[in-house]
C-alpha cells in the first residue's frame, strides 16, 4: 500500500560498533533502563506514527535484529561502515519515494523524547528547507561538530571539531546528528558526493555543505535540553542515560500520586505502572511491564520484574518477584522469592524465606515460613507450616501437588508429588506424604518415638574411657 503524500519516514542508524565502550557487544545493544539503547530511539520515533521505519544495521546485525524484533520495520545491512551518508545511501531503496520528510536518527540517543522529534518535524514542514538539523548549546563542545550561522542567524555551515578554527571552536551550538529532510533532494546530493577525507567516508554534514552551495535552505532547530540529545559513547554516559530515564519516570509517578521515599534510590522502568497512594521505599527495582496497584507498600531491597501486585498488598523487605502475580491485600516476605508462574490470590501470605514456582494460592492461603512450594495448586484458606517442601522432581520429570480448600500442613513436611490432599485434610508435623489424603483425614508418616533411658550417661562414660592419657 502506497504511503500518503507527505508522510513521515524514519531512518535509524544502528550499524556502528561503538569502540569507546570497550565491549564485545555492539554499543547500541547495551541496556539502558532495562532495554537496548537503540530500542528507546525506535520507541520515541514510533510515537510519531511514521509510514515506515528503516533501521540500518552492520556490526552484529543478527543480534540487533533479534533484539528489536518487537519494534517492527525494515532492516538494511551496511556491510562496510563508511560514514553516516553512506548508511543513508544503503537504505535508499527501502525509504520509498513519496516526497515526505525523512527523519534520520542515531541509535545511541536513548533519552530522546517524542515531543522533541515532533517539534523538529513540524518546524521542518513549515520552513520549506531541504534539510533541518537539531542543535543544542553545551558549555564544552569539544569533539562535536559546530553549527555556524551567518549574521542573520541562518545556517552557513557545519564544521567538525577537528576541522574548525579557533573562532569556530568557540561556538557552543553543536550538531546533535538528528536530521529531517526532503528524502529525494538529500539522496540526490549524497549520490554525487565523493569521500574527500582521510577516512574515505561519506558524511551527512558533507550533504549539508553541498545543499547550501546549491542555494538550498538548511535550517537548525535549537533544543533547550542539551542532555537529552547527547549520545552515549562511554560507560559513564551509559549510566547517566539510565539515571535520566529513571528520574523522568520517578517525577511522572510522583506527579500522579505515588510516594517515593527517595526517588534517587528507586529504579522504576518507564513502562511499569504504579497506582496512586502506593508507597515505595528506597532501593527498590520495578522492571519491565510490571503493574503495581493502588495503596500498596513496596519495602526496601525488593525487585519486581514483569509482575503484577494487586491493590493494598505489601511486598516486604528483600523480596524477588519474577513473572508472577500477587492479588489484592496480600503480604509477601520478607526475603520471599516468587519465581515465574507464581500466582497468589487475594489476602494470601507468603512469608519469611518462602520460595514459590508455578504455584497458585487461593484466597487466604498461607505459607508463612521457610518453605518451597513448586508446581503446586494451594486451595483457599490452606495453612502450610514452616519447613514444608513440595518434592516436585524425581530426577526426570516434574509433578504437581494439589491441596484442596482448607488443608493444614504441619511443619517439616515433605509432599512427594504427584499427590492430592482433599478438602480440610490435615498432615502431622514431620511427615513425608507419598500418597493421596482423603478429605477430612489426618495423615501421619513418622516413626513411633522411642526414649532410651540413661543413654547420655553411658555415652559420656565411653568417651571418658577412650580419652588418651597425657604424656609426661
């Protein structure tokens, strides 16, 4: 289906290696606030609803495609990295030719906002320019290309730092590497460029110079928040970009009625949702697509990843929740571990040092202390004593344990799956249950206690006799 005339196309440049991170992994795949940095760029651009999105890949191309599988769009391979202009040329066939604006983005700008890109595209549409550059002012522009303007404030040229004279280096307005232009005119210029530089590469800045030489208009939109537009080149900048995204999310949540006792020590994924009047203590991580309801309390040291916590529940100190669900008015922890597939109903309790995995708990069920409940269904109002283990693995296969409503499990019990316990059944403490227990029955499988009178004294006497004599 042909795109409507004047529709937006997005081109993301993601082919470079990024050597300054000193990593085996391509720079753009390094995670920032829980996802690859280039993923944030694609997300910001996607909110503009472009007709098409094309990503240029090069180093570790297969890994980049795999990491961005959910982002959609087309991918173009730049086998040989010969500059930004060369990357755009590799994508020429995939860009279409409807005459609409082409937005060109570097993949190392994870803190870039959609509203910034929208403002740039709108300014470009109004100006009638062949190309518009997004610029910013920074105190120390060392290493950046400078945007040089004439007396009327029009863009005269863009000069790379290494080519700039002393007067040009004093300019604080930099080229951020974000462009929007007329695709036809830009591609026509790029095809005629020659790589007259030491690197033998084609640069988009060369196209800027050529457009100006031909009398075409090149604009520059200055953005007030330079930090948003500075790319990631070092590990320090990688960390700073994550701090920026987390700080933005914290500010948004506080504005919506969430209490963060120390926002600088709280890391909440920008995609996670938190209900109002929830209180989050310091040193909490909420990752991925997690959803925390209203009126919850999340205490220090806990990590919640791709999990749901219902209204009014409390996650106590130092808990880990992975791909799990916690119902309303429930209590988890401290030091509890909910592994993937755990599903705790309303008013449940999973307490100190309890681990669950692929386990469902009905309303009001409790496992308060020191237990492992895996591959199990626990009915409503069951009470599982301390030290209980569901023995779900026989060395080859996994089996399930099923507890009907109101089952009581005494402390230090092993439930050897597959096993079913009927409604209201009891298991005596210290039992090993290997067979089904009928409803209302008591299961006991421990040996009869035997007391041996005088055993301690006799044992101590033997120790005294065997004690070696000291040498003189």
